[in-house]
């Protein structure tokens, strides 16, 4: 088991204690910090630079979506795993678009937390089957409201397919650029062109495009 440094941010002490109890069963894993609100979570992520930050959505001062966004920008090597009771498509989509690598419902805490942390620490995405179902239902509803759906004539090039795979697996633009030997600006340009070409409007839609076309798989429990 590889060594991991983990930050837990939740405004309920009982949830933090429960998560710590589960995580401490893994050899080499260490909870290096706790936060009871969003602003504290960002500050501790910058200070401690954990491998994984487990973040609740509904926190005071800054919500979990903004926390994920700020951690992504300030500490890009820290992977954010959202742990929440909110199971709406809109909330999941916002979290993924903000940079969260995984989305875990608190009802699945005991069963899935360990695997979720390991998966996102490996640079992959983690969604439980229920969360995947919610996102897919929302995606299909959006597409039914826009009959054109994916543009029939639009087919990604081999390079675009590789970029889609990397993005769907949770790689940031900087990581995509490093892996493909291109500049970050070029990676950003490719991403924007792919979204326009395939008529996709969010990272959540790109992930499901990749899943449906066998380009990438999101880890599930």
C-alpha cells in the first residue's frame, strides 16, 4: 500500500472522525489535517499539500465546489474527493467541473471511502454506480432537450481521442501537456476545440462521452 497524506474537510466532527477511523486502517495512510469550514480547508491544503483532500460540499465560508476549484488552482497535485449527501445532477456536475476527481455520497462512506481515495490518488476518477447513474440521467435529459446531441459529422482525431481519454481520467491541462509533449496553452486550445466540435458543455459531459465511446473508464466500486 503506497503512502498517502490526506486532508479531511467537513463541518461535522462526527463525519471527520468516521472518515479518519476508516482511513487509518490502511497501512501508510495518514490524515495530516482537518478543517471545519471551506476557507480553512483551502488554507490547510496550501500549507500541508496533501495527496488527497476529502471535502464536503455544504461547508460555511466557502462551499466544497469553490474549495475544489481553489485547491485545483493553488495545489494542482492534491486530488480532491467530494464527500457529500447531495445527489443532484447539478451539484455533481458543478463539482466535477470545479476539479473534483471523485464524488462519493456519505451513504457510501463505509463501503467506498478507501477505494475512492486510492483511485483518485492514482490520478483516476471515482464515481459510485449511483453517482454515475445520476450524471448519465442528467446528461441524457440535457441531450433530449437539445435534439442535435453530439454532432453526427463530428469525429475526434486520434490526438483528440488521446486528450479526451486523459481529461476523462482526471488529468489537468498541465498533466495532459506534459504527457503529450505540448505546451499547456496548446492543451487548453485542444480541449476547447474538442468541446466545441463534439457539442459538449462541461467536463461531466466529456467524461460520459468518453465512457460511452469506450475511450476511458471511470473507476467504480
